[in-house]
C-alpha cells in the first residue's frame, strides 16, 4: 500500500497566473511515520518546533539551511517519489471547445495526468489532497471516479481512498508543497529574476543540482525519483 500526498499551486482560474502546478509525493504507507519523524527531527535540528509547518511561502534566506536539508532528505530517501505537472497557458484555454465549458473539467484532466502514471493497477493506493476550499468534497469524489474508471477499478481495490487532509497533519504533504512551490517559482520565470528572496533562489539551485536538469523540461514518463511533465495546449 502506497500513500500519495498531493498539493497544487496557482490552481484558481482567475489568479492572474499563466501556469498551474500540481504535484504529489508517493511513500509506502508503512514508512510514513518514519518519514514524519525524520522531518520533525530536521525541524528540531534547526531550532524549530516539531510542528512548524513547511511551506514554500515561508522560505527565507534566514531559514535556507533548514530547507536545503529537507531537499537533501528527499533526494537521499529512496522511498519517496515526486511527480509534478506544470500546465502552461491556462489563461488562453478554450474551455467551451475542449472542456464542456468548464474550467473544472480541465482541472480534473490535469490531476488525471498527474496521478495516472503514479498508479500501478497491480498496487494499492490511498491519495491525500490538501484542503483548499469548501468545494473540495465533490471535487475529490469526481477525481476518484475518473481515476478508477481509467483502470477499471470499479470495486476500489486499487484506489482505496481519496481524502482531504490539512497540510498541518502531514510532513510529507508539507514537503510536497515545498517542491511544488519551487516548480511553480521556476516556471513562472522568477528564479534569478526575483532578487527579493535569495533563499528561494538557493533552494532552486539545490534542487536543480540534485536533479541535474532544468525544471522546465519534461522527464521520461518512467523517471522514478523527480518526475516532471510540462503540459502545453495543442492550440489556443
């Protein structure tokens, strides 16, 4: 059984951003408590409360060593796998032509592109999504239907559950937020251009050094550590 912890950035339709980023970290269920404790110990090592919430928006130069330790922990842990989807040009999409007139329809398609390659039909999964708004319940049920139908999992034998959780409850979800935030920051062109927060630039540099390639290019579908898919519409 694997748990997949998912989060999103720039996911609102009219938030003045041209991209949306979805991402998830997969972890064997029996190891989640160990990972939680490992991350809490990294917090304590840097003089932070074990309940300090890791968020990309909190990255600063004063805490950069803490966040670099987290990045190193992720890349050195063979049991954690990240996949991110960067959807471009969302401000130019023709939802009437392709998505039944609904932004949400496109949103589910992107979530499907995120999760489908992370799910092996011979495995078992529980998926956790960060709570964003009061509409989350119906969105989660719809996403489960789409994913289950794709792999003929009509009895929910593969996808055991999809649930919403508060990121404060899960260090792995917080780590996903950090990686997604970095992916969004890079693909919005803020890396190196934004001099107001050098801590974020240092985190990006650490990730690209470990990853050994740009964050604006798709990886092979079967990349098994840090997987990126750059989605671009065929036409506007």
